[in-house]
C-alpha cells in the first residue's frame, strides 16, 4: 500500500510516499480502508519532533474515514453514534475516534499518576495513522456512520469536532443566551466551536484575520472582528452593553491573552485548547481576581463526547469547512499550506488515486 511518512524530523520536505506492507489487524483490532484523511496542526508538531516516542518511519494522520476492511479476533463490536453497541462488519462505512486509552483527569485524577503530561495517546501521533491506504485501529474506536455522511466531511470533522465539543460544552459549560468569544476563528476546531456554540443558543463573537472575515461570518458568527484592524478586545468586550463575554474558547495563546483578560465579563470562563501563536502568555492578574474569572484547559474528548459531536455532523447540524481536497501524494504540499496559515478549516487527503487524481478545491476559495 502507499503511505505518506517520514523517517526523520524536520520540515515538510521529510515527507515521502512509500510502498509498505498492508497492516494486519491483531486481537481486538480492525483494519480500515481509508477513503479520506485530514490534517491537523498536531501533524505538523509530530513531524517537527514532539518530545514523545514514536516509531520511525512514521505515518501521521489522526482524522480517518473509510470502510471496515478486515476484523481481528475479538474486533467485531463497537459503539455507534447513538451510544448503542453495534456489530462491525466488513464493508461498513466508519469514522475513527482518534483518542486511545481515554482517561478524564477532571473526574479521575488519581489515574493520571505517573502518566505522560499529555495524558492520552492518539492515533497518528503515538501510533501510525491515516495518511495511508489502510490503517489498523482498536475496534472500540471505529464508529459506523450513515451513508449520507460523506467520507471527506466525516474525516474533516473528527478530531476538531470532539475537541470543540469538549472545550465548549463539557469544560466551558456554555449556556443559552451567553456570549462566546472564539479566537483563531479560521482554524479547524474554531470553525466547529462557532457552529456548536450557535447550536447551543449562544451569541458568538469570532476573532480572525482579514482574509477570513466573510467565511467566518458565513459559519453563523454574530460578530466577526478583524484582529488586524483595531482593538479587538475592546470591541468584543462591548458586545453586550459593556458587560463582556461569558466564555472564551482559545486556540492561539500568547498573542491573545492580554485582550482576553480585558474582554471577559465578571465570572467569565476561559478554556484553552491550543497555543498556535505561542505557549508563554503574559496577563494582568488583577483583571482576573477582581472579576473572579476561571481558567481551564481542554484536550480532545471522551468516547461519548466524540459521538455527540459526530452525531451533530451526521445530522447535518454542523459541517466542517474543507479548504481543499488533495491526493495523498500532495501530503507535503498540504503540510506547507497549513504551516503557512493559508488554510480555512481543513485540508482533506484521499489515498486512492482513482478517488482524487488532481487537487480539488471545495467551495469558493475554500469556503464551507
């Protein structure tokens, strides 16, 4: 089979397309024939060299949708989108929950003793992933999807959907009528968070840069602020008669936190799930103890949270914006595009040449 992989850490140039053996499912595992796989910033960080042990050469890709191709012993059962046990069958359409060995530190902190600080393992990070024609995953991570849900959409929604759901609904405890501020609004998770927040009845303020303002507006944001055009924090903080925003969902980190501190309402909450702009933040703590605000972290999500997010996608209530669909052979180009900040939403790769002989742009200029 063909796979996009790297044998050393570095830039996009380390990626190459290799012919490697088709993996065999072991006990409790399932082999998926990959129809679509999508990129995340995680793929860039793993390629550059995260401080974790990975096998080399490494096949990345946490977002995977396709068909069940083979079942290992004991790999015949999983849980469907509705939370009910389902028998897996060869040929069944499915998406892969990328979280392995999920443990929730907020409900079971003792179980984290001695664990890696990241707290969980991911398909495509700690194991070989979906940038290949076939991938083997645990049966419990295989989630059947309806025929009406396209593989491109399912793959693009996978990791970003569960991340946005947990950050917004579980950790952020969003409530109807609240004002939610979403930073880095062109990113994969942020585009889903905007739609989930609207689904929950919130008013959404989104912060992005000039090229993406109209596209973020099209996702349903009530107010889109161009961060390059002025004092975005002051504008965000006056949305509701100067009260401020109730909940911030932040992926950017360092460049945003001073503004976030000012924009927060009394008793407001901040959920951080990323640091694409830098992990070292500088804030004025007086804003926070005076307004009695809360900081929270969030990463990925549990199996029930994954299914809740993907159920909303399957029902057509939310849809991940797909910037472009490319053949697997263009994996290095896709990495370059994402690294350069040229992507709105997600890039999808198709591993089978007959499925994607050329680059296919989805929507006008990558719009949803």
